[in-house]
C-alpha cells in the first residue's frame, strides 16, 4: 500500500518539473459561505394558524472558506460530523449554491461520485447505464462507446439485459459502481471512498478507485472519516471544523493533529 | 434564455429516455399493460356520457366525440399541472445528487403525458369515423391549438413546480382549484350553446379568461363543427403563456440550487 503512495508522490514531483502543469489551478474557492436559513418549506395551514412569523433557524454550514486545488492534486477533507464537509462537496458539484463567495472550476467537468443516480427498477441494466450516464452529463455516444467497459467491469453477464429489479443488491451496486468508475470527469468529488459487492469485487473496486484517483490529470476531492485511506491517497488534507478550515497541509501532520484533537 | 435553449438541446435525449423508461415502468407494473392507456380515457368518457348524456340528456352534436376531445385535452393539462407541484420532491434522489436543470424533469413528464394524449387522439379519430363526422375544412388548425395548449400547460406547470418546493400543502390547494376549473372548462357541456344564450357575459368571461375552455371549445369547433377558432384570443394566450414561461424559467434557474437544501 505504501508503495502506491510513493508512486503518487513521484508523479507529483514529475509534474512539478513541468511548471505549467503543476501550477495550473483546477479549483479555486474564495470566501465561501453556505447557510441553511430562510429556505425552510412552509405550509399554508401553518402560516394561517400562526400569524406570527415562525422563528427561522439560521445555520451556517460553511463559513468563509478559501482554498485552491491544483490540477492533478488529491485533496482530502476530514472533520467530525456536521463540520460542513459534505455541504462543501455538494457546492463544488453545483448542487448547492453559495450564499457568498465564489467557486471557480476553470471550465473543468465535474461530478460528485454517487452511485445509482436515476436508476429505474423496471428497465434493463443496459438502459439504466444510458439513463444514469446521461444524468451525469455524458452524451449518448460517449456512453455507448464506453458501454462494453462498464458491462465488463460490472461482471453481470447476461443479467445486463434483464430488468434491474431482478438483480441482487450486490449486483445492483456493482452495476452502479461500474457506471461511475468508467465514466469519468476531470474533477472527481468523492464522499467516502466506495467499495462495494463481495470481497473480491470490493478489492477490485477499491483498486479501480485508486487507479482513477491517481491519474495525474485528474483532480480529486475526497471526503472521508477513514484516516488510513486519506493518508494513503491524498497529497494534501484539509481539516474542517464548524464550517471553517482548521488546518490544511501535509496529510501526515494534519491527520496526526486531528487524531489528537478527536481523543 | 440562451441557457435554456442550450440546456434543452443538451438534455433532450435524456428527457426522451427518461420518459420512455417511465412508460416502460408503468407497463411492467400492471396486468393489462399498455391497454390501460386506452381504457383509462375511455372509461372516464363513459362515466361522463352516462351522467351527462343519459341522465341529463345532453344535446350537443356528436356528444361522445365532443366529450372525448374535452377529456383528452383536460387530462393532459390536469395531469401535468398536478404532478408539477411535487416534481422536485418526487425526484429528490436525482436533484440532491447531481446537477440537472430542473425544467428537464418537467419536460420529460410532459412527454409522458403527451404520449398518452396521442393515444387518446387516435381514439378520437376512430370515433369520428365511426360516428361519421364530416371532414372539417379547419382541420389544419388542430396543430396550432395543440401547440398553444402545450405552451399554456408549460407556463402553469413551471411556476407551480417552483412554489411546490416551498409550500408544503400547495398540492391540496391545486387539487381543489383544478376541480373548480374542471367545471368551468366545459368538458361535458358547450359553453357557447349552454351558457351563451342566457348568460352571454359569463360565457364570454369563461371562454376568454380560462385558456383551457378556449382551447377545448376551439378544438371542437375546428374538428367537429367546421368553425374557425378564436384566433385573436389564441394569440393573446400565447403571448401570456410565453411571458409566464420566461418568468418561470428565470425563477427556476435563479433558485435551482436552493431546492436541494429545502427537500
């Protein structure tokens, strides 16, 4: 495992020789604020019964965070529950809007790795690949081109032409994982490193994840609670606490400090 | 607005595919399969016929076809409007996980209802042949009337889709409103001949103020009675719908990233 980290590190140094490549910024976040206020749904009945304006809970999940990620870099985010990690990831993916500040992805394509988006149980695996892939922003041609790889990786055999409802839960997650693993974007956002299926497929999927992440052109942001994974995969680790960056820097140092703090 | 056209083009294939999958799912879930798409409008029409044709002795010419045209158009409008209120919440699994322009969900749903409506129109043609309706010289107006209806439906739905996210019980309000509107649209009576002679003012207000009443009346005039449609009013409603569609699209774009926070 540690060998692999070395490999990543080495590619990093290789990159830094080529200045134009390593200094190219892929993600630039400036003074980002994301809150959950004034946007709760209300009902007409409730507002009729309570004429006084209901008290709105104001909650800032991310408070004035700024950082940049270089192209090809792997940034890990760690922090306790509710520290704003997932909110930040969703904002990078364009699912949440920023209340203040900006996120600049420099025109790179981005996807939040989430498996089984838009799956329909009654249609076949093959059709679901198209449906899910298009939802992730790929064109039909691109998906058709990569279809054989997806099917091969998912190891579903002839089940690929059967409705997804006939799948076991393991087969379901294998297919879902394969779609996201084979259809890749320039920036990948990962909420917990995924490994699915039985022991064998778990290993295979973890390997695939690693391969995806270590690609030197791919910028990756990983949110995880697993310190070991972050130490193994990341170039830098960011520790978030109550919506702010507590520390950002070398994985080993940050993670040690974090472990100390969590005791 | 250019963003709207680009997104429409980009997601068009997804919309079609999602609509197809949804239709397939519907078929797979029932014993009589797609026969329901024929039976559902037919039975609704028969119920109306029993009550208004037999019990109340309706005297409208070609009454069954008259009813069926009204029912076909109303079903399309009603289903789209009612479903649009919960559209975002119903697709939570998608909206909370990937970025997708929200109107895509609406357009896809309109395709589903449009397909079902197309089946109804085939039945209308069969009924017209069976009841020997003479060929109208205004038959070509069928297309513009249908287009205006789609536009009116889109304008109403896209605005309701936005408010449906924030107002929890909007669905209840819309259900009641649609019931009222059903009786004010003249599905089972002719506004012009029933209301016209005794209450000319009310007939005018309903006919011109309720776009669905106008569209259904004009459609019957054009298809069954060889009369010209109210061009001016069709044009007025086209303009109104266009304005509300643009307002709706802009509101949706402005708020799309807050939806994920609310649901």
